[in-house]
């Protein structure tokens, strides 16, 4: 069992003893802490919630709603939704904040509470620390019976989200319709099945095949949209002679594509391609995190903009985007952030912009991918045993590579001439992530393997 408390929210495996997994008592405790924090900020006593398709989603939703009502807060429940849709709804409803019930790419035994501020953005590290302190001290008080909150169900935001995407000046539904695209979607048994097909139809795509379209939380494969998990999508694209495949994660904030021959477009290149399209029509700066491909920097410089790296984590990317007035940004895991719509990763606006780029280019997917420089990132992770001192591990590795350029802004990033490796602890899992990039796949894999051996030796 695992329970992880971070700026990304409260995430854990369902069941077990309180404090060791995400038990019902933990859900109530952290929801009460967040609701109390919102009330103390003097925010509107209204909270928007939504959930992905997980098995535990309904149970956690009931606990969250009852707890918020018990604090005297009114709830707007979007039901089965997506992370970006809830983010949009918080802002449009002028709510005090929001809670998204999703563990994103984690397997089905996990669930989480993602916490949003009044702008529909993830709460800051300072706010997160305050919420955790309230939870630890159980410093909350519930409302009297005559002051309990109410709950209203609102199912209009699927349409509203799609309308906002269609209104975006760079989304060209006419061009997309003219391409008569045939698309296969991997909805991984979650809310992508409810949101992606209606969006595609609104964009003018008529040939739509949806894999794993039953929203039951019994994920048909590992839900993280990585190449090794998308074999069924790849096979179906080839079988249907489709123009492309689309994969999203369970809460629809990550996006990646499959080419017409079943090969991967590359999740790192989702942001690169969308940024290329946006920057060709709107000059400006870009941001991605330290673990993302340098191809974004190449594309940004080509269009006369400036590229800025940030620490890993959506809130960090958003803060840097605001600071440098970026016109597009995101993360190399397929997370697209379009400021005109909202400051959050959004696979749906990503689909709209990417298909507009593809349609206007007149190219097929393989040819479009060929426009961008080839960098290869080897993405790996090592599980952490209880009691491991990560700082000590990183210090040992830093000492070993003391003659190389080193960045410690977020974990440890080491430069090797034109290559790099970035290692950091995850905000969402008890692991160390190891990302290495090179112009050659074998080189990136060898760098990652070498660093992983260093990590294991340092933990021994």
C-alpha cells in the first residue's frame, strides 16, 4: 500500500490501514483539510469536482461530496469528466477551487485528489503545505445542520469544453474536415471514451474507431500512454488503414499519436509539433520541463522565440510560462498547455491544434514527424525501498560526475557534451525517474543504464 502527499495532490492505493493507503478516512481527512483551507482564504464557498473512470471513483466521489457539504461548502459535480474540463469549469463557475478525483496514469488500484485554486490551476507548494498541515493536525470544524452545503450535478461542460476548442483561432475544423481523416482512439476504459469522440466529430472527423471504450476503470493495459502500452492501438491503425492513432491517459491531460504505419510519433513530439504550429502563426516564447526533449528549443529558435526550462511538475511549468509570457508550453509526456484556453495540460485542445497542423500541412503523419530533429529519450525508473535517503544517493552520483556540467534545480541533471541525463524523485510514485537524451538511441539507453547502475550502487 502507498500514500503520497505532494504538491500534485494526495495519491494512494485504495484500501489498507489509514495513513498507509488512500483509505476512506484519508479521503475525508484531506478533503476536509482542503475545504477548510479554501474557507480560510475567503474564497467563494463553491467547489467543482469531477472524476475519471476508475473503479474507486464513485466511492471516493461520495466521500468528497459529503465532506465538502459537511463543511458548509456547495459542490458542483461534473460527474465523469477530465482534468482539463474540471479546470475550465472552476474558472467559469467562479468557484473557490476544485478537486479532480483521478490518479492520472497510475494503475487501477490507485486514486487521488488533485487540488485546484480559484483559477482552475493546481495549488501552489505553499498552499499544499498548508493543506497538509491542516490535515496532520485535523484542524477542521464541520458545519451545523442548518448550514450544510448543497450539491448540484452539471453535465454541460463536455459541450462547453469542445465549444471553447472550436472557438480557438488556430483550430481549423474546416481544414480537418477536408482531410477526411480516419482515426483510431485508445480510450483506456476511462473518460477519454466520453470526450475524445465527440470532439473529433465536432472537428469534422467522421472515421472514428474507439478501442477500450467501456468506462469501467478495468484498464485493458497499463494506462500510461507509452509505446510499450500501445501495441493494440498500433495494430488497429494498420488494420483499419487509418491516418493516425490517438492515445490519452485516464484523465485526458496527456496525449500521444501513432503514425499511419503503426509506428510511434513520439510522446515528446506531441508538444514539439503543436508548438511548431502555434509559433508559425503567433510569435513568442516556450517552456517545458528539464526532462523534456531539446527539440522544443530547436523549434522555438527556428521561429525566433526564446525557450525556457522549468522544474518538473505542471505547477512549475505554468509559473515559468507566466513569468516569460510563453505562448505555448507543457511537458514531454504529451502534456500541452495553451494559455488562451487555460493554464493546464489539456489533451483535447492538443488534439484540435495537432489535427489542424496535420491538415494544413498536407502531409501524412510520418512526413510530419520527419520535419523535426531526431532526439531519443530513454525513460526509466527505479523503485525506492522504504528508508532510502535519496539526497545521499544524489550526492554520491554528483560527486562521481563532478567534472561534468550539473544542474540541481530539480533533482540532478548531468550534461555529457550534446547528451544529458536527468534523475529526480517522482511527485506521484515512490520511484526515481531517469531520463537520458541523445541523438542516438543506443547512446541514450547506455547513459540511462550506466546511471541506473550508479543509483543501485549508491543505494546498496
